[in-house]
C-alpha cells in the first residue's frame, strides 16, 4: 500500500469513528475542554461499558488522548489529540507552476480571486477573461478597497494572452467554464456581482472567493518551470 492509499485509509477510519452520534458528541465536547470519563457518562447518559467502547474507538483512531489527574491519580482526563483533524482534510498533493483565475470579462471575479490568492499563497497567480471587458469594474475596485486588498492587474486580459500549458486554471464563472471545457481544472460557480451592481453583491462574491481560496491554497504546492 502506497502513502496515498495509507492516508486515504486513515481518513476513512477516522470518518467512520466520527459517524456515530455519541462519538461525534464526545469530540465536540473535547474541542471545548478536557473531560473525565465519569463526567462524560453523566453528560451523555450512557453506561460505563458503552462509553468505554466509544472511547476505545476514538483513541484507536488517534482522535483523543488520556492522561492521569495530577490530583487524584485514579482519575483520568480525556483530551482532543493535537493532530486529531489532520487526517480528515486532504494533504497538499498537487504541484502547480501558476494559478490562473478566469471569468468572462476578467473585470470582477477573476480579478478579486487573483488578488486574494496573491495574499494567501506564494504560488504565482494571474487572471484572464474569455471575452475581456474594456476595464475593471468599479464595483470590484471598491470591494477590494473595502477589504484592504490590492488588485494585481490594471486592465482585463484575454486568456489567449495569459494562459500557458502548465497553468492551473480555475474558472470562477459558469460561462467561462462552459466555454473553456477541459482547459479549466477547477470550477467555482460564483454568482456574477456585476448583474446586481450593488456593494452587497460584490462583497458576497469576495467572501465566496475568499473562503474557497482559504481552503484550496494549503492543498497546492509550488513547482518550478520546466
């Protein structure tokens, strides 16, 4: 079994351990603080033997740790393991030379995405449009200003001018995704804020992109050219 298969097996086992409502509740409580088994038994209203069964499963899968009380050595405390959730999220596995965000006009969503990525990752970033607009949308500029973000480009650019063979392309509008087809490696269906034109619409697009980038950035690693 290779490393990728081993990691997947660990994740499957941990998800299985957390699939039981009682075990999930135990982990929820441990995220708040350390608990003695006797306290858990009262909180959960289950027998000591059933509690022991659940704790053994969680301990076996590396989700909790036990330590002796410094006061009463007969008493133990349960702690959330320091790396309890590490195996639940896919590890960085994709090598990327450059990330390119694409929308239709390269005037709002892809511009905001590129700026957000620049702040979140050391991997180079660019943006482009399948049908570039004449200028960046004022609403996108205003949204970036509200969020203390600096846009990376001065004007929209065409995918023909920007895209390279090794780029990791992320489409951030449905039209661009359907136009590019297999060229786009990832697609984020972010509603077009230009249609409404309000601050709220641009802020919603910003927050959507920021959350997606926050989740993706740790999962990509930089590779060199060639």
